[in-house]
C-alpha cells in the first residue's frame, strides 16, 4: 500500500488548482492537512479489497482528503464552490454498508 505522501505527490492537478486560488502559505498548509487526513483515511480503510483499493487510493480518498481539509480551513461554502477542479457535487457512501462520506464529487 502506498503512503499518503506518495499518493499526494501524484496529485499535481489538484495542487495546481489550490495554488491558483490560494496564497502559497495557505495552499501549503491545506495540502499538509490534506495529507494528514489521507493518512487517517488510508488507515481507517486499510482492509478494502485490492480491486477497490486502486480506485479509492488514486481518486476518491485524495479528493476527499483535500475537500475535508479545505472545508476545515476555508469553510464549507468555499471548499464546495470556490475551488474549481476539486469542488464536489454530491454526498455519497464508500462501498456497500459503509459509513456516509462527507464530501461531494464534481462530474468532469
């Protein structure tokens, strides 16, 4: 399993979006917090099956971590609507019988 740091290093498009909309120190702080959140998410869902893990580790979990960090630092309205490319549209669940996730996914 990859670490949160390894996964986040590959999320250059999300990082570029943050850099477009935030001051460097705020973007850096948000990115650090998102990496911490991703570490917690990876730990919580470490037992997912391999086929599901690829999708969640490469897309769902990093997006959720960035959104949750943005929501925490900038407020829900800003996280939800003012960060193009990483804003989300609907709340969903993670797998059958999973807890409800607190993030929204924008169709691209």
